[in-house]
């Protein structure tokens, strides 16, 4: 019987190399889930920032209808104001009517409003009680507030950013201004 010789270091390394062929697939499987989660979370946060910027711009532009007296002169209703707001949200305008909530009111001064305007997000649910729509008169101080429910798709992001527990992030845009003297 021939004596077995011990394998050399090179022979042992060659044997191990053959066993490592599937390791790249296993390593990818371990890294893929966190990688794609972070990728989708980054894209969703980017979408939230874009939506917030578009909403703020739409509130400023639509608030101009109140500030210049166009809303009063054409007897704009809250629904028409919301439609005008949604039409200014460009690519995000689809579904805006169901997602946006509008509050337009005359305020006595810019600071320390007593009592403060109601906040629909103060409780565990979104409540529209106390919200109103008033265009004001020339020279009135007007507060325009809009809440927009943006659905979230990334599961852990929805848990962290949803203030209502329903998987939606609520974005808020506000504009405050003094109406122009449009009746002159």
C-alpha cells in the first residue's frame, strides 16, 4: 500500500477555491435587501421633498388669488380654491382633491393669535373641525394653510414618518399676507 503524501499548501488552496464559487450569490443576497430598502427610501424621501416644494409654490400662487381680490370678486368657494390649488401642482395634481385640506382665514395680527387657529393634526386623527374659508376684505391679514396627505410606500419609512398611523405623511404649507387694496 502506497503511503499517502500530505497535500501541499497550493493543493489545499485550490480545493478551497472550488468551494467558494457560490459565495458571491450568498453575499449579494445578504446585502441586496438593505441596499434596495435604502435605495427606495432615498427615492421616497426625494419625492416627499419635491412634493413639499410643489405644494408650497402652489399655496403661494393660489394665495395670490385671495391677496389680489380675484377670489372675492369671483365669489370663489372652498372647493374652487382647492381646485385652483390642485391645478397648480403640475404633475402631482392627480388625486389632489382627495388629499388636500384647505383653511383660509382672516387673522387679527401676525403674532400671538388668541385663540390660535385649530390644528387638524393635534389629535391622533386628522380632524377638519374648525377649518374655514374666508377671503377677507382689502387690507385684511389672511392666513392660508394647506395640509396634503402624501402616501408612503417604503414600510419602515411609513412607520417613522406617518403622524396618523395610516401610512401617509402629512405635508403642510402656509402663506400669510395682507390683502391688496383691490376696491380702489
